[in-house]
């Protein structure tokens, strides 16, 4: 039987259409609302599919909407800024759509036992960050760094070891002892030696019943390794120290007299003056945001503030109150934290946004607190305070380690909200650990379980510990397998010894070695990562298995960074307004040769020195090849010379400090040069080609050449130099195979003049990218040098290319800005 359908009403179709329209409109409004909600949270485009889960755990980071607004046009000014770059990262960065700015979250968590009154409570996590001397969940467990004269062989606890001056009898030099050996009173938080407590200017510790963290009753005068007695009480000579005991403990001695006839150095941060009794400001990153007290590099944050630089504010702190920079005007130029302010509705920010992990202090600030055993107070820091709190710029070889961190903390690209971050920066000071912390004393964090004095093994352990800490305390590593994490490894052979587990991350370094099957090229056993070390307690399986199977550098994801050179390192350069000199030297190189170490510099420096002498290159071709020889005198110089010879050859780790204000500072041993005398910057600025040769790994000569307008001539096989993967180096450099090093004169003379001029013009397009001019202390110094150079360069003829730049903007495209732009271009690859 057929079923009859009811007759269709004329209005049914219209009703159906209307219903469909309503559904479509509802769906459209829902989609719009969802997008607006995501935008209001500052979420980025691709993140719409991975928004915050119901339990508050973000499942993935978000990308900005792709088609909400028209993309800014590529202007001629942008094209000019991006001249000389490879790929589209630079233009993409300058034409990006900014994302909504999000005010940092405020925590309300408390910490166990209030961190024992010595640490800082992280209000977001409820975890304590402890200073030197303390460790544990609530900073309750003592972590002694005792002064000692010898290293342990076994065990994890180090008992108190009385001074034994007879241990120095028969030694060749003082470096056979740890640098913390002490004939006085030891500060067992940082292994700093002071005059004995029974002397007029001796150290008197805080009473036993004083609150934890109390300062000593009397600080006392320091006695570093060079300020130790060289005789036993019976007159027997000992290599324990360099100073006659009478000059230390006699009536007119350092520890007894108000105005001693013999004076010692003041290596402890915070102590200055002729007798080390004048308090001076200490370096801390971002000067603790003006919200804490700096203790040798550790920020003891004021109540309600936390983080590596006290930038994070809890719910109970008043962020509107002025910081300490208002009371201490000398720190005001170094306090700058745009990420910490409250953003107004509608404000936007440029990406990438980078979150700096607040790691336990062992990996960064503790290294700063332990650094005083070096030869100068500028070790491990980009700047420091001298007498009368004048600021000086550091010449430390590995300045970028702490300098890049401070730039990042002060950058507009920093975010205090990890859920809004594109990247995560992991601050681990491995170079500071390697020198001067390593071998300074004998605590666990003086050697990080490394064996046989192998420094890179301990540094590798540091990185591995930080990796495990991050994975056990935060979800962000596992979210993308570490691809959006950034590590900086600045020591000589870059990241060749980095643990394999962190290789998926972005590694910033100075050494661009690309071969997979590599072995260490160092001339120093202490840094040889190819030598296996096994210890029954510290490393029973050895450490080679943890670092094998990867190249030192992957140009697709890693980046080779310029060194952080102070503006005074290139003070005569036309880039800073200096006169464009006649480039009268065909080629130039000045530095260590080290004939006694055939493996140093892959043997290239030695070969060139021999070829230059045999071929009379200077007289025939105006090619200058010079040698660096250590020069200084006295006990401190002997100590430094011995220490440097033991660790890095004759190269000083520090250059003379650069004052931003006039004040007397410590003398730093310098180098004299055989055959090549004169101002280094002026010689570079007077040369057409400058040789880029390996050192004990990376070479600073690439940056030296570019910053002074000299054409880099690279003689290092299979190694990328600074920014080689992101700038068109073929436009302004010369590469010569190592096998052809002795053919240098013929190769350079064969380059036509027009090609030389073209390379110099191309170099001028990118040379500002090798500066760190936007770093606030450097920007100040650059402006000073521009004024000084302006008078001499005004009206002077342009005798060479690149021409004088009279008005370099320090905030323009420098190395830090280049890295930020490149990271923006890598966002897709990290997802």
C-alpha cells in the first residue's frame, strides 16, 4: 500500500532556508567569538587548535592570525635594512603582525620555611632559589665551599681542611694547588680567603646565634692566591704563596697596619679602595630590577619579588613603588625591564617572545658568586663597578654568556608568561664554570662530577642537570621535544661536547664545525672532549656516550654568534665615526702562534708564521703576521701567567677594562707583540684583508675584521664563522683552503681591485650586525666614541672603503636584534 505524502506547503522552503541561515549565522558568530577570545588572550594563529585545556595546562603555544589584517608592505627602508641577508627572515620580521601584549601573571604561592630567610621564594611555583652556602627545597641544607689546597679523589662530602703551608714545599708553581688555599679566615659560602680573625684587619664571622644569612661582624681584607705567605714559620720556603709573611702579618703588614706597606688585590666583588675596605656596587643581571640586593651575582629579591633578576612580581607586591635605582643612581642605567610592566588594553608586541627559565642558582648565579678566584673582577660579567661605583666594561673572553642574558632580560622580546612564549631560554654559565670557577675550590659545583681535571666533562654535566630539572618541573620541553628551547655555549669548541639529549634545541655558539665524525682539536687536555674519563663514583660509565653522534653545529637550526666585543675594541673603526684610513697593509693577523703546541689552531698559525718569515712577506707584500707574548711582572702576574698557561696557553682571559667614567681600576696584564706594534683597531682599519684563523676552537678574528671594515680572509675548513648561515658571506669574504695557506700572497694579489671595492661595499651593508650596540652600556660608550672620533674625522678625505659612518644608531640592527629577527623566522620550524 502506497504511503501518501502530505502536500508541501509553499512557505516550507523559505522556513528551511531561514533556519539554515540562522544556523550559519550562529556558527559564524561562534567562530568570531572564539577568534576574538583567543586574540584577547594574546594567542597566536595556529594555537586556535591547541588552546588552553580545561585544567589550565596549555597544550601548545599559539601563532598569530594569518589573515586578520593586511601584512605590512615591504618598503625600500626595510629592503635596505635587510640587504646582505640570506632567506626571508629579516623581511618577515619587519613586516610581521604584532600580537596582543599580555601582562605577566602574578603568583600567590608561599615557600617552606620562607626559604630559611636566605633564599628567594618563587610565588608562581612555590620553589626556593638559594644563594651560595645553601641548597635544598627550602634552602635549609648547608652547601659549603671550603677553602682547600688539594682536590678530592673520591666522595661527595668535603670536610674542613686546615691550612698546611708545607704542602707547597717542592711544588713547581702555585697552580698545583687550588686557588682557594688559604692561610687566613675562609668564607665557607664562596671559598674566599681573608686575613685571620686574630689580626687587626681580619675577618670576624657572624655569631653562631645570628639569623641565617647575617653578614660578618667584620668583613676583613681579602687574601687571594697571590697574597699568601711564601715561608713556613721556621723560614722554610714554600710555594704556598708569593709574599713574605712579614709583609702580611708584621706590624706594617697587609693584615695589621692601617696603611700597610704591602698591598694585595681586591678580587672579591663589592670591595674596593687601596686596602679593600671601600664598599662598591656588585654586578647582578639587570641589577635585580631595582627590587633586590645583589650578593656577588645572586639577586636576594625584596619580599614579593622573585626571578633571576627579581622581575617577577607576586600578588602581594606593590609594583608601583620606586625601586632601589632611585636611591642608587649609579645602577639606574642598568635597570630596564619592559616585560614587567602592566600593558594597557590594545597594546601589541613584536615576536618572538622569549621566556627565561628561573633555574636553581647552581647553573648561573652561583657561578657568579664563585667567580672571584679569577685574575680580575671582570671575569664572567659584561660590566662591573669600580671605585666610587663608576662603571667599567669587561674584556672577559666569554662575555656573551652573561651579556646576552642581560640583554635578553632587558629586551622587549622577553615575556614573563611562559604560556605566551615562543621560545624558552636556558641560562647555564658553562664558560664561567670552566674558568675561573673550575679548580678554584673543591665543592661539588666546583667540578660538577668531572674526572681528571676535565673541564668540559663537568660543563656537559651542568647542561645535563639543567635539562633534567626543566623536564621535571615544567611541561614546555616535552610539548615540542625541546625544539623551541635555546642554549648558549660560548667556550672554545662550542657545543661539540653538548649532551645529545639537548641537540634538538637551538644552540648558539661561536664554533661552527659541521663534520659529524669529529674529535676535539684543542691543544689542552683539560678541554679535550674526545678523551674518555671514567670514575667509580662520579661517572662509572664515562661521558662519551652522552655526547656522541652529532655534529658540533647544525646550520639549519643553530647559529654562530659574533663575540661580544666592547666598542673600544674597534674604537678606530669608520663604523664608529673614525677616519677611513688608507688601507696600506695587504693582509694582517696579530695573535698567538704557539709553536710549542703543534695542534693549536690546526697548525695553520704556525705554518703561516713560518711561511711569512721564509718568504719575507712583510717586505715583499706588506703582509703583517705578529705573535702575542705575555708581559707583566710581580706576584700577581706570575700567578696569572701560570694559571693561563695551565688553562689556555698565554692568552689572557681579560683585556684592559673600559671605563664609562674616569676612576682608577685594577691593572690587567697586557700583551706585547713582536714585529707588529700599534693600536689593534687602527691596524685592522689600515688593512685590506684580515686573516681569520682558528684558535683553540673558534676565532675572534672574523668579528675583529668586520667591525673594522677589513675583508675577512677565512682559512678554516668545514667551519662556519659568525652569522655565516644567515648572511651572504660570499659577498664580502675570501675563503682559502687550509692546504693552500702558504699561497696566501698569490691568492690575495690575484683579486682584482674592483672586486676588493665591491666586497668592502658589501661589508658595509652588514657590519653593524656584528656589534652589540643596543646593549645599554655599549650604546653609551658608542656615543662617547662617536663624539671623540667626530673631531678627527670631520673634513678628512675618505681614503678607503667602507666610508666613515658618522651617526650609527646603537639601537639599529646589531647582533642581538639580528638573532631576534632570525628566531622569528624560525618559528615554523620549531612547531
